[in-house]
């Protein structure tokens, strides 16, 4: 149990290898179809700590019982890596909302992404994704809310939307996060991604777990 406590205190992120290990642990506890009360308490604690929704937990169990845990985790990893394109789009819209869609700001965003393992690609891949997002043609008068709503449609899983929000919060100065309600872009993002106030507060806690020394885009 002590190992579990240490793991939960580590601030696991979506593509952290330890997250997949924990999911494998969950599967091993449930695969035999028999879960004692102690296992149930650990399974539920892990689910909540990792922001794994009930539906996602059911999927994990189903794949484990079908003997498909390996392919399932491989697919999840690839899906999470593919979310980086959505993150690039969100940060391009953040820049658009602040009227700072310029190469210098894009380079700052690149350095920010490179400092976060969840968002890290090779330098060429990351430059290409950010270039596409920042230079994407947009309709005249395009509204940030409408563009964010389009991104939200590509993120059907609530857990993916949640972590997109966390990354956006991390980009803000830590001292301002307690006042997230007065940051205009975060309000628009909350509405577009349909994030509750409760989850917003949880996201602030997760964002504050990131190192203060991360280079943040202005």
C-alpha cells in the first residue's frame, strides 16, 4: 500500500509510463472476476487519483478480461501522443485571443511544450505541429469560442479535455491560478470544453504540481 501512496503523490500525467503500470495493476486485480474489499478500495483510489472516469475504468477491465491489455495500452499511448496536435491548436488560439500570433511567441510555446514530457515530440515534429496550428487559415472574424468548440469535438473523452485544460493552466503564472475565473481565455475554454467549476479547481491543483521553473509563454 505504501508504494501506491508514493505513486499517487507523484503527479501522474496521461502518458507517464507509471500510469500504464497502474492501469495494468487495476486490470490484474479485476481480471479474475473476484475483487475483495481491499482491492476495491485501492482500485477506486487509483481511479480517482488518475482522473480515470468510470467508463474508462470499465474499458480497462473489459480489455483485460479479453486478454487484450497490451494492444489496449499501446493504442492509448498512441492516442495520447496524437493529442499534441490538439494542444498545439489550443495554444495557437490562446495566442490569437491575446493578439500575439507571432513567431517569437510560437518559439516560447515550443520551449514550454518541450519542458513537459506529456507534450514532447522531436524538435522537428513539434515545430511542424506548432507551425501548422499558428499558420492555420481561419475565416475572417473567426471567434475563439467557435474554434475551441471545434477542437472540443475532436476530444470526445472527458479526461482528454481535462488534461488539455491542465496544460493551459500550467502556461499561466502560478501566482495567478487561484484567480482563474478572471482570466478571459480560461473562461472561454471552460465553456467550450464543458468543464465544471469543480473540475476547474481540480485542474488548478494539478497545474500547480508542475515545476515552477517551466518556461512559460507570455
